[in-house]
C-alpha cells in the first residue's frame, strides 16, 4: 500500500490509497490523482486510485490488503454509496469514470445469510430493516442465489402469510422482485397463492404490485394455452393457478375492479397491473367465465373514468395496455363462430333475443320455417349469418335488445307490418354496424394494437353499436328506403360515424349528433365528404359520369317541359313594346296555345274570355310553325291596361313597361309571331324553356328555375351513383392507362356482350 509517506515501488498494488485528511495536517502529494472515495464499514473514507483494467474481485482484494483487513476478501464487496448498486465487472469502469463514491460492505452471500437469519428471528429492531434491504438486494443474481440457498424463500413466504401493514408491503415487494428471476420460486404452493389473493381482496389492505404477473412476458400473449412447463419450472404458474384461488375468495376480482375508483393513484396502478396481467394470460378454459365476470363488474366503465381524470405516465401506460387487451378480446369474440347447437351461451343469447321480439314462428310461401328472417336475417342459418362478426355480433345484438326490450319488440312488429321490400333488416343492420366499428378501430389483428391515445368510445363498444344501429334504423325510415338501399344506408352510417365519432366529444353530444340529426343534412354532408375525399369529382370517370347525368337530367326536364306544351295553357296577349317592333294584332285578350304531337306546330285560338278547351286540335284553328321560330325573346311586351288583375301575377301596367313574365316568338324576317304573357313564373319557365328546347339547335335555358332543376337532378343522380359505389366500396381510378397500339393490323374488334 502506498501512502503519502512513501512511494509506489515497481510491481506494487495498482489500487492506491491516500489516508483521510485531518484538520491539522495536509497530505503530501503522491503524484497520483485519486479516482474514487471508498468508505469502510467503520465509516472511514479514504481516497483511492482504482485501475480500470482490474476485476472487481482484484480491487476488493487489494483494498483489503491496503486497509489491513484480516477477514477474507471474499466476505466483502463494493457498492455505490448513494444508490446501493452492487459494483460488478460490467459497471466498474463507469463508476471509476464518474468518480462515484463507493463503500466496502459485506458480500452478497454474507448479506443474504444475515437477512435470512433476521427473517427467522424477527427481532423488531432489525426485522423491518432486513426486509427493506431484501427488496433492494433480491434483484441481484448473486444475492438471490445465496438467499434461496439459505432457505430464504420459505421464510419470506411465511412473513407474507403472517404479517401486515408496511412489513407486509416490504415483503410483497421483495417477492415481486424475486420473481423477476426465472428460477428459485417454483416451490410456492396454492396456500401462498391463496394468501396473496386474500391480501388483494382485503378492502383495507395496502396493495403492492401483483406477485403473480412475473411469468407474463414468457407466456404467449394470447388467449391460447401456453406450453406445458417442465417439472420444477416457475412457469408452471400462470392464469389458471391464480384464477382458481380467486374463485375461492369470493369478491376478490370485484374488489380489485372497485379499487380503480380509489383516490390513491398507487392503488389504482397496481389494480390495473393485476387486471392487465389476468387479461393477457387468460386461457381457453376460463375465458368465458373471466371475461363475463369483468363485463359484469363494468371494468370498461371504470377505466373510461380513469381516462378523463388521470394523466400520470405510469397509469397512462397501464390504461393503454388495458385498451390493447380489450382489442385482443374483441378480436377473439369477432373471430369466434356462433354455434348455438354447441355453445350453451350462444343458444341462451339467441333465445333471449327471440323471446324479446314477441314474434311467433311461421312458414313462408314455400312451407319453410320462417323465424330468424322475421328479425332481419337473410336466412335461417345463424352460423352463416354471424360468420363475419362472430360472437361479437351476437353480443352486440343481445346488448342492443337488452337496452330496451319493449322498444325492440315494437320495432320488429312495426317492420313486419310493412311490405317485405320496405322492411329494415334490423339483424343485418346490427351486424353491418359491428363490421363498420371493427373497421374503424382496426379490429383485424389477434393481439396487437399500436394506439397511443385513449379510445373511450372503443371501450364503450356495445353502447356505440346500439347508438349507431338506432341511427341506421332512423335513416332507413326517414329516407323511405327499400331492400335495395341497404348498402347506401350502411355508407351513410359509416359517414356519420367518421364525422361525429372520431372527435372526443362528451357522450351526450355524440348521442345528440346521432339521434337528432336530419336525414337530408347527413346526406348532404356525406356528399361533401365524397366530393372532398381524394378530389373525387376531379377524377376523369366521375367527371364523365357527371356529364352523362347532366345530359340525362336535361333530357328529363326537356320531356317534362314538352309535356306542358302538349297539355297547352292560356296566356294574355301582350302589347309589344316599341323596341320590339310591329306585331300582328290579336283578336282577343286571351290566347290558348298547344303543341301538336308531331312537335312541328303550335296551335292556338284567341278569345275574349277563357273557356274549357277540348283535347286535340279541333278548338285551335290557327297555328305557328316551330321551324320558323328563330328566337324566344323574353321581357318584350306589356299587359293590356284593361286586363283583370285577378288573372295575372303582375304589377300594375305603367306606360307599357315590359312584363317580366312576357315572351315573344321571333322570326328572322317577319318579326314577332306571338307576344304572350304567362299567368305565373312556373308557366313562364315551362314554356320559354320548352320552346327553346324544341328548336333545332336545342336552344338555351332561359329561366333559373329550369337551370336549377337540371342542376338538382344532376347532383341527385350523381350522389346516388356515388352512394352505390361507396356502399359497395368500389375504388374509382383517376384515369385509365391506354396500352401501346397494336404492332400490326392482324386483329379485329370483338362484339360487345
């Protein structure tokens, strides 16, 4: 050992010590810079220079030699003075580099033996301190091996079975830390497990992390049974062992769930840890019982409350873990076939649904049994009907019925009173809503969820399903839908959920959005979404479709206007304004005009009074050739001063002011062939645009009314087509890629089929 009074000789120890400084003396420099301070068991601190190339055993041995310690160096170890971390070869260099303060203490094997002895004696003065040290040191493999070899496991288990309060809390945490190791605790029996369950179930107990969740990471994260563990393996524990003991302690799971409403964040956190562990490792045998029990205890509702009231990182992680577990549970339900002939629970649920409908089994026209089709299924084969949504669809339908059995029965009976093609298939609608929600929350993976945000509506899956199903039924009724409109109403429900369900609104606002919205508003918003989505209307196929529908709409309006011309109408013979030039003088104030079936002539008669005109052309002696009309001018004549105001929707005449409801049939050479004033705006629009549409060049639309009709019909037609596509999930390409031209002319065009 080198001190301040000597020098280091060649081959001397590479761990050097400087004596502690005193107030009266100042150590002389040895020429070496100390790296760490080491405190001995006696409390003396010395400055040392430790060679980082040495092993920890060599450092401890040289320290013992330099400090003239008579005990074997194997009885000692180094720990970080501030953190109690054991110094090993892996962290030695880091501690030297950081100039950590170290202390020379008993080795892990000595420490373990002493703690086991203290657990056995249980002296009040040393007992709690021993447990406090145990929960820190038990994570260290060297310490754990010595602790287990000295029979420490049985002593610790005995402490857990007999103690309470903080002592019990320290012991439970020590056991939890021990279980981080994959060996050494395979001898714990059912008595110990049951005791832990009792502790967890005690309303007044101090909850600590669940000691049964340690095997979790090494058991497959699925609901399927894990591999059979070899004899003596700690992996013989798991969900089945724990849940069997929880069955013995009535109300244990209920107590854990109730603690989620506690004001103690630590208690909430540990309860969430236990629930997540159980959910992660539930096996096939107890699956139905355990999941049903959790649903009965409303654990989802409790977690939803936590989402809005806690922002602690650890708790956030546990809540997201729970959310991911429920995704896995939901996927399993969705992928589990509904087999009422095999599964009693399925049979019971279907029987409940049927009884609540208050409908009697009947026979169809072919003599086949008519039962489930009355509720809206497509067939009587329920295995096939629930094939896509599985047990999840059955549970959703049952919960929908259970929310209000009387309303369900009323709705079913109301639908049955309608014609077959006008009935809303409620059961099919329920299944479609399940598919819609599963698609929205990506329930298509067995045990994987990447969501990093809270999804409270997802945890409220059944309630959301019921709300969306009610929306579907209301949209069906308000739109007067028929069987062929099913996919369009599904698309409407999908649009509504995308718009209103994604936002984290309070539940009552979401209910308002679904239950009080108008069909027209929902439909218009959906079309706005379709127009905005992927620039849908800018795609070539959609533009072509719109052009085609516009032509069809214009032709429809044209036929309607021509039908008005076929029927004929009375008009006032107007007085041409000076700007319109000379016109033929009519023989009466009124003129009845009708188009002939050949679309070549306008037949008319002038009269001083209106009279009933028979069908045909017998009462109409005069005519105007359509081909001679080159222009239909508007606002060209005034009404006679003595015309009865009751017959016209016109302002009083003023110095031959042109009437807004007037029009003239002009020729290229002869001037005006007729000057008429319509009794109202609708008649004026029918005839001016109808006559324009009769022209060889098809003319132009004069009135805003007719233009509005064509636009409205075009939009409605386009929306219907797009709703068909969205309901059938057809992808609309932006354009078609034209292939290369043929290399030769050795081809022909096949006939279209």
